[in-house]
């Protein structure tokens, strides 16, 4: 079971990556930029499920 803090981290990570995914699909971000952003967000939020 997740703690409230872990749930918030997971939610925030998924929200950020959802926005980044939309930006990637629109051509605003490159695949390289998306990858770098994902790495930064993984370090920032340390999501339990997002890192699987």
C-alpha cells in the first residue's frame, strides 16, 4: 500500500509525463528532450510505479 506521500509523487510524476507526452506528440519536444525530462522527473518524484 502506498503512503499519501508516495501517491502524490506518483500522481505528480504521471501528470508531468502526460504533459511531456502531449508535447512530444505535437513536436514541441524531441525524443531526446523527452528522455532527459523523464530522467529529471524520475529523480525529482521517485515514483514507485513510474520507474517500472
